[in-house]
């Protein structure tokens, strides 16, 4: 039975359901929830038994995926910087500022032939500087990258508290 944190978020694994409404509750979960409205205890229990069996079958086949809050946050953190609309489904239940900013440790930093910084973060994500602003202290492994979403889906990174530079996720 789905309770507590596991019920915090569910995903239907079909692309049509995600395309239609990423905030909608998966049909298998909605069916279980709808059983609560049945007043007759015997019919309500039969409804729960039937719909939970359907939900368990969908889970076993991979047609339904359940995530608790920590799993959802881990996915959102790993996907931070990608601007695909479907990724917003991992923002459910978050404060707006939590979905628009994240802090990471830098695993590796280097300048390319255009003298722009590239950063590989602890998560494996790679970001590239897109403006010509200078960093006065070279970033290095262990530096802190504070990344915030700006207007028009742009991103800004402060490295070790320095002035922000404009960046984009490239990997």
C-alpha cells in the first residue's frame, strides 16, 4: 500500500501521460485514492484490493514508478540545468527557489581555447561559461559552484563567491 513518502510522487511511465499533464496523478494511484470515497466497508475493501493489485502489476511491469521525496530530489539535482519541460515534474512539492538554484562541488575546472571556463561537477554534469566575465581566482577541484536559473532559462554560476558568470549545461 502506498503511504507517506512513497505517495509523495508517482509517475506514469507512458509518454502520453507525461505529455498530457506532468502534474496529474497516475491513473493506477488515482483509482486507489478514489476507493476512499466508498462508504460501504466491504465494497471499499474490495475496491482497495482490486486497485492495489492493479497498481502492483503496473509497478512490476515498469508502467508505474513511485519515488519518495529523497529520490525525487536526487533526480532533480542530477537533471539541474536541463531545460526540458518534462523535468519540471520533479519540482512538485518544492519551494520555487529550491527548483531555481543548486549548490555543487566542482570536480574539475579548465579553460578552453576561447578562455572560457568549463566545469565538471561532482554529479558528472558539465557546464560551460558563455560570457566573457573573468574569474579573479581560478576554480579548482573542491570549489563551490552556486548555480541559479535566470530569466529566459539562462543560468548564472558563482564560483567560491566570486561574481556570477553566465553558463549553460553541456553534458
